[in-house]
């Protein structure tokens, strides 16, 4: 009994780290879902890392947004020899199989790529 409880407690941090937004998303309607992180390709969220065009951001300090199906993240980003930190909110798009990502002053809607 103790062995099973110990194994369950060890697995808890891994389960908690799962991000509901994990997936590959089209930047534009005709994007190539097989190409991640390039113009005309796709974006990816996996293991709490957002892979954008020539950049990636660690998605840290998630905060649920009250009365919304949304999460606010601190994005610790790097790309093209720059390092920066910003906040971004991500939510499921209600009218499509995708997400809406809001940065300070910008909002983007991405359609999920087929698996």
C-alpha cells in the first residue's frame, strides 16, 4: 500500500505540469503544420514552452483568470540574441478548435493543427 501511495505522490508533479493548451497551431489558414517556428509554418506549445517564429518562451507562474476559461502566464522568452519577459493570456477559442493568445496590446487566434 505504501509503495503505491509513494509512486502516486512522485507522479503528481508530472501531472500538474501538463498544460491544457499543448498542441500545434496554424499561424495562418494555409500554414504548414509540419514546420514549427518559421514564417508560414506553425506554432507549438509543449511542456510549458511556447515555440514561436525564431523564439521560444517558458510559460511560468500560471494564474487562472476569474470567470473566464483563460490562464495568464509569465512568458520568459529568448530569440535572435534577445531575452525578455512579458505576460500573456491564453484561452480556448469557443467558435473553433484553437486558442486565443493575448499579449499586451495584441490578440492572435490560432487554429489547432490536425494530429
